[in-house]
């Protein structure tokens, strides 16, 4: 059994479901290939690639890019890019984040600030005036005979459902391989959820209350206890065989507490947590006013206890014991 800690607001515990690695190895994450696309650009043309939406703390990306001829790569706010597509003269004023120039082959990474950002790729050839918006490239369909013909240098009009007819005079074929951040090892873990074990509002007396029936189902299981009382209280988790003897042998009370780390003395309003291992066996929650406290008439105390129980993939716990 581990010592008590005062931690998370109690209301949050009721809705928290989490995966815990305490039984074994931590999950391992890495970049894995996601979707990819092939793009054809004429000189000075642009390609609108993926739009990322980092959270309030920002984020990062990982993209492999290979071009036949030099390109420029940058991130820009998605809203600004959409506006530039409607008003090409504003492209020169775009904010270019993580700018990379003269690229032929690279692994492109960017530490992105919060907010939606679009990845943009531009062909660098024959662009004397940066304010000139030459146009947009075309996304090539895999296994297309037309695309293959253009790839060997034949000027061919690309047509397809929903696309604009285009003639490429000097194609620059670009391949973009996107990656996702995902689990690669120890991906299946037991999942835990806070479940209420005790909730009672009772008439306060000087007698000891004992709530039994809690047995840890995994090592390091968290228990969260909340007390609210008009008088200072003793609140503790004790082995059930000890707690069950306290009514008939009250002289054991202080010595039992001396050997126990999951307790709070003289508290009236408090939430705290303890941890237990399977080897600790059945536990009981005890609650009683401090011996020096004067217990008022017709007053009530509130006690609540939650335990983080395994709710999914629990067989993995058995295999690790």
C-alpha cells in the first residue's frame, strides 16, 4: 500500500477514463506512413497540400517530399491561403512558416503554432515576379495512362471527372508522403475508470463507521476519498481483518493507524488519494470523529470513495502477475 496524496478535484474523477501502464511497459510511439499524393507543377505553380490543425499547445508534422526540379515548401495560416487563392496578388504577403527553399528531396518537419495551417509547395522555376500567381498544380491519379504519358515528356491534356483541362509544358513531378504519429509497441494496455464504491451522508455520532468490500484488482490501484464533516475526523483505509476488530477492541485503534500510511487526521473537508497493490488484500474504509472532538446533535457527515478499476483489456493484468 502506498502513502496518501491530495490530488485531482473530485468532480473530475467521476468522468476520467484512462489507460495505465503501471502493469508493464509504456506505449512506444513513432511516425508511420499515412496517405501520399503525386502532384504535377508547371514553372511557378503552387500546390495546396494538407491542412493541419494543431491544438492550443501547437504540434508538429513529418512529411517526405521528392521533386524532379527545385521547389519551395512552407506552412501558412489556412485562412490566409484560402484568401490568397481568391486574390492571387496577396500571395506575396503570406506569412511563411518553416520555410524551406531549393528543395529536391527532404524530410520536412515543422514545429507548428496553434491554429489551422496549410502546407504549400511551389515550383521555383521562371518566377521573376514573386507577386505573379502562375496557377495551381494537378494531383495525379495512380495508374493513369495519361499521367504516365506526360511523365515521359509528351505534352498531354489531363482530363478527369471534376477537373479542369490542363496542358503541362514543363512538368515538375512531386511526390508527397505524409506520416502520422501513432503507437508502434505495447499498444494494447489495460484501461481504467473511476467507479464509485461508497457515497453516504449519515447522522454523525462518536461511533466508528467501517465500510468494507474493497479489494485491489491490480497493483498500484488508486483510491480517492472525500470527507466533509462539521467536526475533525479520522479517515483511513485499513486491512479489513484489522478494521473489523476495532468495534470489539477499540484499544487497537491507535496502533492500527501507526502502521498505516493511507490516513488523514483531524480533517473536516478534504479529498485525498492512496494506492494499493493486489498483495495488500481486502481493505476497509474507517471514519470516526477525533477523540477530542465534540460531536454536535443532528449534524451529518459526508463520505465518498472512488476506485480506479480495470474496465477493458483486464486479462493483460493477469498475465503480468
